[in-house]
């Protein structure tokens, strides 16, 4: 079967222009063709399971990408030579591929070229068509719900294979990635996303705050013990005065709990963050929460559901 998929990518892509997979329709045509080849392999060979065939198809897509990249002095040529990876993304989702190591390799291959997973995240956040206006391409998933389920699918495999990537952007922290172990605090000493949200919220002079921003802020606060005051290296009392001067309105409107900025946070919040950090480091978020020997109400609290 390996040879079948190797020939498929070589022959199909030879006929395509470099921009031949730019549109969603053209990618959909290739995906449908590949799915038909996978079905034929399964039906034509009794020892071939669907999982084996799909895994080989995804591996062949990765191999094709690597081959083209290697032939260009280890520089991805993008266009159809990179979009082949998103053919593999959709096929893996269509067939519910269970091999986490293959998914891991696929995600690593994408990240090496892009340093982001925005083509998976944006559709889940804004819907299938919004990325066309944001980034110039359309999601390969039919709607926001399907894209969200696909996001969970890939997060699940990333957790299974203990896959980590450095942070280059904090625009994608929302309930799903945070609940699956995304760290809400930067590891490079940069500005925390909470501060970025506060800056965005204070732009609303009439104190009518967008629901989405408030929800995102509350989520990040539930998995953060203390909000790190900016304005280093000033002394604490100076930083406190500067913070109150800049974000005083948000403090008055109770968007930020004072104890998480200036005081002592609640013990249950400290415990939740500590447990989540331990589970995150063991690559057990969120599935490891169900294994904890604690009451169901506490599990919901740790799982950011309460």
C-alpha cells in the first residue's frame, strides 16, 4: 500500500500548478480522491485495516513534503508542496486516525514550516469562512462546530504523544487549548496575555465590555494564581500605583479580583493551579482529572467547568 500512496502523491501533484491547492475546493477534490484510494485499498486487501491504510496515506503525504523540502535545500517551497500536509490533516480527521505518533509527526512537520497552527485554530475560533478575511484562506472543515471537534481531536493526540511547542503567539488561548494544557503564562518573560486583554478592555471608554473579551479574561484568571504586575524593575508600591492608575476602572468594575493582583489569592485557586500544573507537566490534561481520587465537584472545579 505504501507504493500506492507514493504514486498517488507523485502523479497527482505533478499535474497541479504550484498554487493548485490554494482554494478549498481544489483541496477538497484531492481529499475526496485520496479517500477513494484509501477505500479501494481497504476493500482490495483483506489484511488491510482502515487505520493502517489511513496511517500509510498520512505518512506518504509527510514523506512527499519532506522530499520536496529536501530537494530545495531544506527550505519548504510552500504552495502545493506544503498544502499536502493539510490534505493529510483532513484525511486523518475524516477517518478518525488513532495512531498518535503519526499525528505527532504531522503536527511537527506543519510547525517546522509555520511556527503556528492557525489553520487549525482560526476556524474553531471564528468559523470556517472568517479565516478567508483574516488570513486569505478558507478552513478545510465545513463549519465552526466541525473545526472545534477537529481541534479537540488533534489536541487529544498531542497530549497522548506528549507533544510540546514553544509559544510564539498568545492569540489562541481559549477554553479548549487551555483545558488541554496550554500554559496561560509566557515562558520567555514576555507580557502575559492577561495584561494584553486588560489593555484591550480599557479601550472601552463607556465601560461596555465585549462578552468575548470578558469571558477570555475570566478563563485565564481561573488558571492563574497571581497577575504579574508590569513595570519592572520598579519597586512593588510604585508598580501598584501605576497599575491602579492605568486599570483602575477595570478594578472598580470587578473584572480583576484585587486579591489576584495585590493581595493573597484564595486557597482553592492556588490548589487548582498547582494540581493543573502537575497534570500538565505529566501530559495528563484534561483526561487525568477523571482519575483523581477526589469528589466529582472538585474534579469539575479543576477541569475549569465550575
